[in-house]
């Protein structure tokens, strides 16, 4: 991570200058050796190169013992780590490293693009809420230079303190191990991904007593590098990371170049939070001066949305619709239907915490794979998984129609199967209850490196992926488009939802007739009709497989492995146990769609909010979070999505057994 921006040899030369300037110290347990510093630098460099190249040790040389030298950073804040002092330290190291690099390379064109910044603990970080109403406030962050209002003191503009602008979120812990900080950092990384689902990955940093950990999360999972600040190799890698962060383009922080992002002013009602600890500085990221006093921040399916008004009324972030201002109202904050930190009463007080309306700069997608984007319809981004995001895009007819554009990271083991399914669907006769997606990206190279997590993100070559000593999912980005429909969450009545399920069942029957097994029946893959009294439609073919026609007339399973298929809460008991997938398992999944629907919603949205959603084209307003009619699953159902496959199969079997029914 960021290693391609700063070479190991350049970092070694910078470290040598740091030693001369007293920025870094090195203690030798053999003080009589006059060449100690030269030997220490050589040992540090050789160690860094060996780790970077996975090179075997040189059997003809005698390496210096690592315990001989102890490196240190005199200005590093410790015991306890003050966040503002830490930011000053990181920016000072970045400035010194950049100045030294210019001198070494004789290149004055090197300019910083980003900066470390502290976080004001007195205020909530906008767009920081998780799905359950939690607020997340990192100890420090990395922002682009455009987020700073003062070039000398680098004072942060309050509008940029939100998760859509954040390039990196960090946590500091006065501890000798990384575990505590990593848990928080991973939460922040998920917060960044939820606020900006267009990112290919998210980055976080944990800083401890004498170490730093840099983490990157993509759809294949987490990877991280932990370096010690007390050994030479760690000092070299520390310089590479800090200087790389300052010099990096937005693509190095996960930005997808096929998605154009622009800043939009968004109004959001946020709570005033009492400081969890004393705030020692204003929201600045200075390079050498101590922070000052804090400041307070001021049926045929149509691809057109079911909206009787003109298509131009489909709102984007900077295009106000029926919602107040440019986003949401105070009763539709990210806390959703659950009590969040802004709903709790302050200790010893009888009133809720005060709220304020803040205007901040949200970075939102405006063009996705060459198509104008009006907003995000749905997202289930996560660290490890398919990372699905569905955008609403304008058709090629000048805005008369709208489509859904879906991006997802497909397991390479399913990539060929997915392509075969889409090809078969494209040749089949259209059906009113099946949405046939159209693939935008061409078939990817056989080595699975382009647009893949292990190739284009983690930098493995094709043969290296095959030789990995540990199992890691390699996922390939797929992009498809299809007609825009109404998500289940915007159901008008229970009967409206049931008609949606009936239509999806008819669509499933048709798929079985032509020889396609869906394998991922869930609420997210069922959409409702835009017409009153219309039937729903089945979509989402990421996990589908081709079988023989009329497979629903018997129970013949698929002729290939089908384990781990589907969305966990909706998977059948048999598939959870590892049995081959049949159409009967899909029908069982429809049962769970029906059951979980009545456990997920308190009822339909209010008529006015349904109308507002229809006007928006069902896109999610920035910062909205959970819809107000969404509720929490009962404790006996919650394990359906949090347990292992074996545990979930036991839970479901027990819940549906006659004995359990009698106890209920």
C-alpha cells in the first residue's frame, strides 16, 4: 500500500537524513563500533528489501542481529497519545520527508495532495452512522488539500468533516498491541464504504505505543501491514507509508476511475454531542505549532420511474425534491427506527440533546460508466462479499427513461457461470416477471488480474494468484444494467408485497422451464410493480446456474458444486448443510422472504414519504441511513445472518419444528 509511490531506496536515503537531523535516533548495543550508523542503515535496508521481494536470505552473508539496534522517534507522542499532537507529528514527518525527497531527486515538482487532520470530538461526524444508529468519530483522518481553508495552518473546513470526503480514518491507542485499535479502524472503514459505496476499497490506520498498522479492506477481505517504529525496517516502511499517503492520488484510496464524483452541498440535522474527552485543539492539521483553542463550527415493464410528473423531477443531491432542503428532515436521520446517540437523553437531564442543521460537502457519484447518475438505489457494500451497489442512471434518450446500473464483485469461481446465465437469458423470450440484465463489461482476461481484487487492487500477477499459500477469494467486478423498478422497502401495503412475491414465483417458474436455477432468492432480488395491482419481478442473477429445461418437475440437483450460494438469512436448510441446490431450495427461500418481511418492517411508509420516494426515483438521500419503518429482527431470528452455516441450519430447523411451534 503506497509502496509504488516511494521506493525503498528513496526511503532509506530519507531515513539517513532523518538520522543526521535528529528526527530519528538509533541506539547501538556496541557503542565502540565507529561504523554503527552505516551498518544500521544497511541492515534496515536489506531487511526491507528482503521483505518486499519475499527474497530468501543471503547464505553468504552474516546479517546483523535485529536486537543490536533500537530506533526511536523523539517527537512521537506517547503515554497517552494525544490525537492532535499525533496529527502534528505525522504532518511534520510528511513535510520533512517530502522536502528531503525533493532534494534527493532534485525534483521541486513533488507536491502534497493530502493531509492528516484531527477530528473535533465535540461534534458528530456527518454520514458516520452505521445501520443501527451508531456514530463513529475517528481520532484522526486524511483529507484532500481542498478540505483545508488555510494553507499555512491547514485549518479544516467543517463542511469536509464527513465520511464521503475522508480518504483514510485512523485510531490511536496507547497500547503495545494492535488489536484494540484495529477493531475501531475496521468500523471506520465500513463507515467510509457505506458513505461512498463506489470505492473499490477502504483504508484505515491504527497507531499504538511504538507501531502503526495500515489496513485495506476490499471484497476479498482484509489485508494489513504492521510495522514497528523501533526497528530499521519499520522506520523505512513508515516513511514510505506517510510520504505515500501525502502524495497519493484518489485512486490509491479506492476511487474507481469509471465513476465521476463531485461535491454537493447537503443539509443534514445532526446532534450536538458532549465531548467524550477534553478537546485540546481546533480542527487544524498544522505542521509544527501546537493546536490552539477550539472553534465551534457553524404488464410490460417500463424503464421509467413510476412517477406521473416529468422525469426532470427525479431528484439528485443538488436537485431538491419533495424532501426538505437537499436531503432529509429531522425525523429521517441516520438513526432510522432505532434510538441512536442523538435520541438518548443526557445523563441527569430530562430533555434530548440539542440538534443543529449543518451544511456539508458530500462527494456523490454523478456519472457511472459513462452514464449520468441521479443517485444510489441500493447498496450492500461490505468488507469481503459481493459489495453490490445499484445506481439510477439516465437512459440514452435524453432523460425520458431511467435504468438501474448494478456493480458487484463476483467470485471468479462463478464468473464463467454468471456469463453463461446472462448469455442464455439474452437469447430467451422476455417474460413479464423476470428482469433480464445486460452486461456492460467485456469478458475479462483468463489470468483474472484486470478489475479483480487480487490483481488490480492487491497487485498479484496471474501466476502468483494461483500459487498463493493461503485461500483468498479473488473477485472480479461485473457491471450490468436493467429496467428500474420499485424496491420492496417501498411497498404500499402487505397485499402489494404479496403480489410482488407471487410475480417473482411466476418468474422463477419460467426460469426453471428454460433451464436456469436462480440460487439467490431474497428480498433484495424481488422488485415490485410500478402499477397498482401489478405483480412483482425476479432479478439478481449473480449466483444463478444453467441446468436442464423443466428442472422443476423433479428434484434433480445441479450438475456442479453449489455450496455457499445465496444470501445467508434466506438460504434453505439443505443448502446451509452443504446439500446440492435444487429448485425446491429456491422455493424454501421464498418462504423466508415472506417470514422475514413481516419481521423487518413495522408497516408501509407514510403516504407522503412514499410519494417523496417515488419522485426521487427511490434513490437514497445522502445521509438518510435506515428507513424509519425498518425494525430490528427478534433475538431468535438475528442468528440467521450472524451465525455459521451449520448454526443457522440448526436455528431454522428448530424454529420450524413441531416442538418449537408448540413452545411458541
